[in-house]
C-alpha cells in the first residue's frame, strides 16, 4: 500500500487534523480581520441613522456599493495573481489597506465620510479575497477541499461574532461611545496583517510562467468553461435573494433592542454561522454539495419570514440565527465548488469573476431592501427577500435541469 492509499484509508487524513497549517493560518488571519470589521459594522448602521442622520436607503446604498466595489476589485486581483503566479503579496496588500481604513470610521463626521472609509476598506477586501481563496485551493488537497474552505469560513466567522461581543463590551464601558469602539477595532486588523506576512508561506507554485501580455484577456474568461458560468449564474440568484446584514441590525433596533445590545444580534448570527460552516464543508466532501445548498436556500426563506412576521426582539434573534445557518450551509460550499470547476492556472480569475457577479447581485438586493424599508416598512423588505428566494429556487431547478452546474 503506497502513501496515498494509506492516507485515504486513514480517517484522520480526511479530518481537520490533516488540513495544512497554512490553511489554519489563513483562517486565523480571517478571524482577526473579521473581528475588527464586525466590531465596526455591528454598530455602523445604527451610527449612521441615529448619530449622522442617514436613512435606510442611504445605509443600503453604502453597503451595496461597498460590497460591489469589493467584488469588482476581485476580478483584477484574482487575475493578477494568476498572471504573476503568486498570491500572498496581493493578499498582504489587501489586508493592509483594510487595516489602514479602520481608524477612518472613528473620525467620520458625515455619511459621506463613512462611505469613503467603507469604500477603501472594501477595496482592500476585494484585493485580498480572490488571491486568498485561490491560495487555499492551491494548498488544500482535493480530498480536503470542502473541509479546508469550511474551516477558514468557520474561523472567519468566529471573528465575526467576537467583533460584536467586543463592541458590546466597549459600548458598556465607554458610555455608548461609537468612536472609541471604532478606534479600538483597528488593533486586531493590524495584528492580522502581521500574522499573514510572517506566518503564511506560499507553496512552490505550479502555475506555468506566462508570456508577456495583458493580465486580463477575454480568452481567459471563455476558457473557464460552461460549468463555471452556470455555477456563477446560480450564485448570483442566491445572492440576489439576500441583502446586506446591516438590515438585520436595523431590524433589531426597530423592534426595540437597546443600542448597546444591538451587536449581540450579529453574535447570534455568527455563532450559528461558525458552528455550521466546517460541518457543512466536511459533509460536502462526502455527499452531493448541491443538497446542502438546497437546504441553505430553504433556511433563508425561513429567516426572511421570521424577520418579516415577528416584531419582537426574540423573533429578531431567531431570524438572525437562521440567517447564519443559511450562510454556513452555502458560502464555504460555493467556494469549494469554484475550486472544483476552475483549472489551477485560472483559479484566481474564476474567484474574481464569481465574486463580481455576487457583488452586483448584493448591490441590487441592498438598494431594493433600503427602498422597500423607507417606503413600505421593515416587514416588506423581508417579505420581498422570501419571495425572491422562492423565485431563485425555481430558476435554480430550471438551470440544473440542463445539466449539473459543477
């Protein structure tokens, strides 16, 4: 029996213990940055509305444009990482740019200044996202791909609930000083950049040297193949059915949750998200990934309906927990599917285009959510989300009827 056979026979070779150290390190990098980001974002919608006087439509615009910017940037960073054959330097630059943007939130005096800080932060996210995701695909063996993406997503989401917990504690200690919270939140972002720079080592790259040409070429997009484009179409439909989590925060405040406890809503969401992500990724290595995605779509409908129909604090927390379960059942699995259907030499490009499509869908969803909120009220926003999710499910079945997307 050769080494590969022994690895397949040993159950530990398919467990979290077998996941490469570099993947673990990237997971903790994500944890620290998300801790920083979510400490800010858990309070930012309420800060915009209650302190700076913005409306829900403005919140939707800021969030939608910010996420679309991140997604557009991923095309260039992902394709550039393929062209250069190196991914870590781009990831370090992206994380560093986001870290530099964090103190700007504490200094913002108008919604426009918040928009500028959010814009810079999301450019950093866009620069780092596709190279980081492609790097995990390069490092992780195929038999552990779902588990590796699930692990990174779980650690990322641990940071996403540690951040709101930190924000809640600091709000209590500082007498609800948003600006002190935003300033302290910059510290884990700086630590994240140092960890990536000194503890993540890029493997010897298997990508062939590229001839001198434009890094982004239409021919490269065509060579990604029909399975990739079908997967991207499906992801866009999923993303169009949901909107920025800023509206979960606004819903909690709308039903009477005191401002210092509003971040706890995202804690609830992200605890469930973190607990679900790795098991979902692990299961996706042992069963049809699409079954789990279908379950995630059904959970999103349930989350929307709870948030629409319940005007209580308990209902807001239940809806947020279901939202987190939906994310855990879908986000890491989508990343694994992208890695499955893209060739290594074009994996960065694939992740960039995939996230661009999702970002455009999220922009449209957030703009629609903000408009519905201001014109018809909070319940209408979530009812619309449930309806679009149902339509997305029907379209997904129709597309899958033409052949497996991945």
